C-alpha cells in the first residue's frame, strides 16, 4: 500500500489531507493508498479568530476544527515529528507517551508551519505568553479578567497599577489585533467594575520598526496608531524590549514599568523540524525550498516524492511581478496552497501535468476591537465599523466547514443580544487545586479525630517544705 504522510495539521496540512481524501476516494476504498497526518494537536487552529477568542467574541472551541470530525479516511497520529529523513523515506515520530519510532512513507507532505520567534531577552521566557494557539488566547483572556477581579479589591498603589498594565511585543497582524481586542475588552470591563477607572488602564504596544502592520501601506498604518492612541494605548515604535526580569519591562528607550500581562507576538521563525532536522533543501532562513507547483526543490533540481506548503515553505509568489518574491505567511495562502498541493500530488501520481500555485491577494483586513477595523485592497482603504464587518464576514466564511461557521455566527448573535461574557475560568489551568485542597483538609480533620488521646499527667507529689 502506498503511504502519504502529512507532517502538520494546520491550515495547509488539514486542507491538503481533506482534499486528498476527496481526490483519492476510490484508491483508499481499494486499499491502495493510505493518508497519514501527524500532529501533536487533534485540531486545526483558525488563527485569525484568536484575537476574538482573547476578547471573548468567539468561543475557544469554535476557533479550532477537530481533525477526527472532518478527516474520516485519514489515519491520525497523535505525536510530534522530530525528523524527516527523506533519503530513507522515514519520519521520526515522538508520541505523547512512549518512545520515538520510525514511520515510513512513499510520499511526504511537509506542512509543519512556523513557530513564534523569540529573542534572548532576560525574563521573557519566565513571564511572557504567546498568541499562536487557542490555549494561549484563552489564558490571556482569563488572566486579564482575573487581574480586574484582584485590582478591584485593592487600594491605589503599585500592585493595582501592575495588574492593570498590559504589554504586547510585536506590531504585526496578530499583535495589533490581539492588543486592540484586549484593549476593547478592558474598556468594556470598566462598566461592570465601577471600582476601576478607565484612566487607570495602561496598555503598551512595543514594535521595533517605524510602523505597525507592515502588510498595509503607510497611510492606513499611521491611522491605526492614531486610533489606538485615541483609545488610551501607548504605542512605542522603533523601540525594543531589553528586559522583562521580575515582571518589570524595560524598553530600549530607558522607560520601565511593571506589567501584569506580557504577550509576545514578535513574528514567526522556521519550524526546527524543517530548519535543522531534515535532509530536504532549506533556504537561509530555514524554510523549505519549494517550486511553484509546491514540489520540494527547484525547477532544475526537484526532490522526488516531497511536497511542501504553508508558513514553513518558501513558495514563489507568481502573482507579484518582482523576481524572487515569496508568498507571505497567512491563512489566505496556506489554505489555498494546501488545496493546490493535494491536486498536484494526485495529478503527478496519475501521470498528469501539475499546475503552479498562483493566488492574487484578496486584500488585507484587521480587527481593531469591537466595531473598529481596517481593510486595504490596492488603492481602496476602508476604516472603522464597515472594515470590522468586512473582517467578520470574510473570516466566518473562510473558516473550514459550515458547522464552524454556524457555531461562530450563533456566538456573535448571542453576544449582540447580551453583551460580552465576563466570567474568568483561570482556575481551569489548575483543575485539581480545589480537590487537592479539600482532600488535604479532610485528611487533616480525620487525623485529628482518630488520633489516640494523650494520657492526663499524673498529679505532682509535693516535696518537703523548704525555708524561704
């Protein structure tokens, strides 16, 4: 039986596996082909909705698409690929429990994506949280709500100020959208926390370059800065973070402040599996060298039986008339590349011609919190509520499966009727804490009631009287 192994179940991997199921339905029924998807998470995260998960506008589970719910003829392996050894047609899989093992294949599809780029800044590893996964988005929201609960019962002072201070590092799409959504949530929270004045909020967005959102042109980028500052944010452009030790952020400008929440969204880096743990060709940045038809290699030197797509692949952008241009890492490209990859793989398997991946941008759109956004397509720029509606409209249709679309629309409808849900479930990160505390108290009480009674001391025998 021919085996096709898909490494990574994100946008590109999930879409490729789903398309392969459609295109190879007859071969799979006859037992000629097996599609295997390896990923440590049992779902595909729709990252454009993570900022709305942070704000509570989208339920966390609705921003994730379960592999098992939609890949019915794909063998799913719960594990992490540690190495791709194409010379031996083998991937090394480390399961969640047990020892690593070799999984052989005939064809490999590498869609491992990228990882959060982290610099060696003192204190960041100890205090920062990323925003690339659903779990992180939920934790950011819960930490914000918990900080409000704690700050509301404290008198003015350093600890209250720290709890109401939020810092985001990185001014790309995920950083700006997450920052703006959390800022919008914080201002709404002040309506249900009368003890907290909106003027007490301290939101800092730190970006090393001279502008936010490099995907948009300069003018709408400047408007985004003004919009955030109008809502009370502190935007630090051309500024880096040099330390976060002890939860105190120190900027390259010399400014420092204690922060209760530090979120790191400073771009992407090549996945180590692709960058350093494979014999497939990679470029200077650690991304897989990919042909326009999504085969690994170049037109003159193609690697047989190896395909790649998504954020971890250097895919030529044929829609841009600039030599050497590569597709930007976003959901638009990853989903469409996954679909084109699967179609080309099946075509090559059947001896047919493959087609190059070509996709002109549909524009860029970003949410800036409830009721505000920015959209740009060529010379057309839309700002404010209309852009926000365009953002919601595009992404609710782009998220895979109609079932997820219906669930997200239902949450938005209830939110419009009843407002934000402001319940914090931070304790879910330590689910056994209450049980352990109760069990410990019960054990202590039982020990106290069952311990043998200590005998009463014998009365002292008076000794001879002494002269004073």
